[in-house]
C-alpha cells in the first residue's frame, strides 16, 4: 500500500514538471521573450531543486518521510495556483524556484523510501517501476499544452486539483516513518566524498538525465516552432520520449538485475546518444522525429533509476542517503544547465546542435563505462 501511494505521488510530481516546462516556454515565446532568457527562466525550477538537495538529508531526518512529502505537495499546489494570478518573467522565475523546492522534497523522500524498502535482488525492478511512474507523469505533462486552448489558466488549475487529491491521500494513508539515524561521527562532506569515490560512474546518470529531460522539454518546443511544427504537433511529439521510457524502463531494470547495471548503462548510453544525434537530420519530418524521440527516450529514460540502483549495489547501506542527495544534486545541476545551454544554442541559430551536444554526452558516458571497475564496500 505504501509503495502504491509513493508511485501515485511521483506520477504527479513528474506531471507537474512535464507540464510546466513546455507550457511556460510556449507562453514566454508567444510574448516575445528571447530563447536564451526563456531557457534561463526554465532553469529556475532546477535552481530551487538544487537548493533543496543541500538540506534534504537533514530535513528528512528531522521530520520524516510523510511530512516532507506532504510539505512538498503543499508548496507546489500553492505555487500552481499563483501562476495564473501573477505574470512576468521575474515573477515566474521565483514561482519556478518554489516548484523546484517542492518537487525536490517529494522526489528525495519518495525515492529514498523506495530504495530502502527494496531487496537487492529486486532493486532494479522496483526502482524501474518508480522511474516508470515519474516518466508516465512527465509524459502526460506536455498534454497541458492542449489545455491552453481553454485559457492560459487551465493547465495550472487542473494540475492543482490533482495535487489536492493526492495530498489528502498522503495525509490519510501514509504512515509517519523516518529513515535510520545518521551517524554524525562521519561528516556530511565526507559521506558525499566517499560516495563519489566508490560510485562516481553510478552517480553521473542523474546528471545526464536531468540535462536531457529539462533541455528536451524546454528547448524542443522552441526548436519545433522554429522549424515549422505546430503547437499541437509539439504537444503530440514530446510525450513520445517519455512513452519510449515507459516501454523500456521495466525491461531495462530487469535486464540490469540479470546482466549487470554497468553493461545496461553502457549500451543504453551509446544507443540513446546516437538517436539524439540523428534527431536534427529528421528536420520537420513528423514520424521520423517521433520515432527518434521514442528510441532515445526509451534507452536513456531509465538513467536516473538505473544509476541509483547501481550506486546501491556498490555502496554500504549507511551511505545510501548521501548517494541519494548526490544523485538529486546531479539531477538538479544537469537540469539547470540543459535549458540554459540549449537556449544559447537556439539564440545563435544552432538549433540542431542542442541534440548533437546531448547525444555526444550520452555516447561519451557510455564509452567511459568501459574504464569503470566498481569496488563493493560493506
């Protein structure tokens, strides 16, 4: 029961991010805001997420899983209601910061809870199902673009209504559980350092996943409009990266349990990177773009959960909360960089290079995996 509630929570967290990125990008583009400023504004969500990761471990230890998840849901709910009431690039930047803080609180508490309750032999499967749930929400989010025909407020109000329902479910059904006490004899910085030394390759996927996710959902709408796609076509195309992830998330998780997570990460990184690199060659060919997005999203859509599962294989249990913070930190850092880098490339007329850079990073990661030899410490 607890697991299913956490799955519901993470679907909604993914939906809120998947809706906000393209909807706000389109609204700002229609107002004449430059693509570089548009990208920087999108990055605000992940600046807030980054800030939350700095204190997430201590806050969770102080108030527990349930209260941190409920606080995150409440913050995002209030902020969604403010978007239609307030306008302007600066105000939306602040609101996106608040959404980032709330979503980061939800994600950190929920994913660590799932990680700690999962037995090692089913860790890949359980984390993949968790990742599928986030991917499902994120894939449904861009459909909020279609709701814009009913008014600029519609996507925000409908999403806020869903947050009310899930917040009630959390308040009534989730137990008030807490993680194991942190051993403060080993400082936080030292725990982070040990996590990096032992599992650096397993922690990089979160960085790449954040970069890809934020860049794709904030930059692709602008790229699509400029090469000739309509807003309805963009709203149809964007979910297919997530749909690919949904189709392959569970198989990749099961295969990683069977064949090893490093092997699956290498193969997925190289394959997904190639698909992203080919995307600019599709031009405004709708079906080819759809296929490439689906293949790329399918192969790299599991990166966050696979990386976290791999880190759990390598690290002792007492370092898992620190590794979870590092993964969230990396995700936020990648998410901040993605829209900004992509926006600058679009600003200077190098739209296709948004995907060439993204693909190149994934290929480089995959090849680097050939050099990584983990050392399990108990």
